C-alpha cells in the first residue's frame, strides 16, 4: 500500500488544494479552460472508500461526475457546439 493511504484526510486534501492551485496557474498560463477539482462538496469523508481519503466510493464518484458535468456544460464553446450539432452543422 502507498503511504498516502495512511495520511490523515486533512493532509491529503491539502495536497489536492495545492494540486488545484498549480493546475489553475498552468491553465491560466496556457489560456485554456480550468475546471476545479477541489470543490468542498466533494471533500466530505462520506465521499471516500472506507478510511481511504484518495479513492471515491460510489457517492463520491457521483458527486464529482456531476460537478465536472456542470462545469463542462457551462462552457460557452460547448454550448455553442451542441447547438450547431442540433442544427445539423458539422
């Protein structure tokens, strides 16, 4: 087993926040869309498998999937392309 499995959840979540900060900065530098992965709704103990603060259980996976879907579906370029597809444009 990896060392992170034994880390307290707060320590793992601090790592997620740092990762989120770096990926946000990289996305900004690349002038690309950024979707945060450290939403507090996902960071609840009941979202993770047993005592494992890294891997989602079914409830956590569903929360994260819904968060990601909302973020993607709110992107103007995605909405514009979806409208084009509905109109039959290629």
